[in-house]
């Protein structure tokens, strides 16, 4: 009985203990059934935060999407960057606006949501920065080679130490030498930036050496910040300071090269503008103040040609500029012959009257264009194959200006061929050197004058085609080039194409070299004074023509 009596309380205590264990197990089981799935859903649906109206939550959601990845990550982030991501006003639905309708952001399936119940996902600067970093991180792993290179450039420019794991991951998976070099630059920049994890002095100095070899403004900015950072080793700070000085010297040299390119580009425009003037002024002695307006008409001919091509054959729109070259030459050349026959030939031997007459003609041409097409600028489209730029070392070479330089060289070569290899060129050179003797030898100087003026006007039209790609096309276009054109002709030597080339290059490069020193306006004035002083000592320019008529 005593054993039974004692076993009763013990059994009761054991049952309570077992019931308590069962209760704890049940609580744990419920936690696994209810709490864990909620976390799983939160991890799986990283897009849910985008449907909120809180910027911090949206930015956090963007970071979470980048960490999880997935096939829908990049399309959603790109839609958010392009302001094409919309959220439902009620619920957590997310939709992307496409050209053909709507698609579900999570699945990519085509849907038809209630547009009145949609609102654009909110974006501010923090969200934009988060999207840029997230896109770069995703494209760095799964993008095309071009996208991966662009993402590596983003990492390099941001030099965020938080990106180091992503950079190391990408480095371990790439064999592309160019991509790896950019990633190593990005890693070096991140290691030297504030907030970077602690590293030894050797790793820091290797990062400094890598950025010094990379050069450029991005590397200089990181190294300049590192040279004053108290968290880095003193030796590293000193090495960073020396690297900044080295990069500054290289940047200055590349800056001279960039100015030289811009100067040659300006010189090629001046060469095109002055080439025709050198022919008419040299052969005929006519001071044609309407030469700039002929350039303007060439630019408008380019615009009209583009409009005609796009209206008749849009598929050939990219080649409309090529078609505009002969059109501008023929239109301006024919107009030049009409001007010579109708006006200039009555004023030979009277330079002052010729100057006044052509100046009045320039005003008439401006007003005619203003009446026909309006006083505002017209848009001449730059074809895709002339857009963009590339880097030659530290020099940024723009495609359109490089094309103008090549075009100017081709036009000059063609003009030299006409002057030296055709009967018209022979007659033009004879009239240039001695007009009276050429007439006595049977050369019809009046015909030569008309064709020469037409040729010079046609070249002015070609200059208008080129200028239309880099300047505003308006009725006042020619006024910007007429003075510089005469300056080039007189400085180089009247009627001498080699002198025109040398003068255009000298004035173009000299003007761009003086701009950083004394400013654009003061540099142009100083250049004009120097040219005047030179002409006082050498009235016939750098390359004067030789001939009996010229010498007399």
C-alpha cells in the first residue's frame, strides 16, 4: 500500500512532465509551421517592398533583389530605373508597362490590370543609387560582356567598400583580361576608400600602385582622398600623394593632346570655310562678303535633303548626309555662277564696290532664308555612324569631328587634283599668276572667272554640310565664319591652298592653346593681334604666290 501510495504522486508528476514536453514540442512545431514560412515568404518575395511608399523600404528591397538574383531581378530593376514599374494601390501587386501592354513584375506574364488602381513606384536619389548598384552587381555576374564591363566601370566609379564581396566573386569567375583589369581597379579603389575593411600596408600600397598605373580622374580622386586619410598607413598616404602628382602630370600632357585635337578640328572647319574663298579671292581678287551665306545655304540644303530622304525612303535616312554632299555642292556652285554673272562681273577692278555689293547680297540671302524657313534653328540630324566617341589614350576623339577632319582633307585633295590635273585648273592657275598674259594666250578669262567663282561657292556649300553637324543651322550661320575665313586666307597667302591649310591649322591650334590661359574672347583677340603683326612684316602671308602678275 505504501508503494502504491507513493507511486501515485510520482506517476502524476511524470504525466505532468510528459505533458509539458508535449506542449513545448507543440509550440516548436507551430513555430515551424507558421513563423518559418513567413520568413521564407519574406525571403522569396523581395519585390514586396517595392509596393510600399517608403523610400527606405524600396531601397532595401532593391538591395535584397540584388542579393537574391533570379531571372526577374534585372527586368524589374530596369523598369524601376525607367519609371515603368507600377504598384497596385491596394495589395502588393507589381506591374511593368511595356510597349504592348502590361506584364506581371514577378512572373513576367502578360496581364491586364486596372490602370486606375495603379501608381508609379516612388523613386528618389537614394533609390536611384541603389538601383544602379544592384543592376551593376547583377550584370557583373549574368550580363553580356558589354554589360559586365559597364558594371565593372560602375563599381570603379563608386569605389564602395560594400561592393568588395561582389567584386571578389566576379574576379573569381572571369577570364576576360579587360574586365579583370577594371575589376582590379575597382577593388583597389574600394580598399582605399573610407569604411574599407582593415588591410595591411602592403595591400594598401599595391592598391595605390594599381590606381597610379590606371591613371585618370577617377583614380586621382581616390588617391587624393587616400593621401589625407588617417585610417591608412603613413607610407601608403605618402605613396598616394606621389601617385597624385604623377597622375596630374600625365593628365596635363593628355590635356595638351586634347587641346591639339580640338584645335585641329577647328582648323579643319576653318579650312573648309576658307578653301573656296582662297580660290575666288586669289584668282579673281573679289572680296566676297556673301561667302558665309553660301555656307549657310549649303547647311540648309543638307537639311532639305534629309527631309526629302526621310519622307521618300526612310530606310535610307542614315545615308542622307552622303546624298547632301553633291546636292550642296551643285546648289551653291550654280548659285555662285549666277552671282558672278549677274553681279560680280560688273564690278571687277573696284574692290570697295565689290565688298559693299556682296555685303548687301549677304543680307538679302539671309532675309530670303529667314522668310522661307523662319528665323529659328533647324534640326539637322547626325547619322548614327557619326555619333559617339572613343578614347585614344587620354584623348577623347569624337566621331563627327574626326569625320570633318577627314572630309576637309579629301576636299582639299580633290581641289588640288582639279587645279593640277584638269584644263580648268591649268587655266585658273594661269589667270591667277598673270591675268593679262593668260588673256593674250587665248584663255577666256570671263569663263574662268565664272567657273572659279562657282567652284569656290560649291566648296562653301561643302563646308556648310560639315558645319551643320557641329553648329546651329540658322540664317545667321555664315556670320560666324566669314571673318575667320578671310583671316585664314590672308594669313596663309592669297590663292595658295598650302598656305590656307597651314594658316587654318595654326589659327585653330593656337586659339585652343590660348583659351585656357587667357580665356576664349581674350585668346581670339590676342591671336588676331599676332596675325596682324605678322602680316605687317609679311604682307603676302606665309606662302605667297609667285608669278609676274603677282609680283607686279
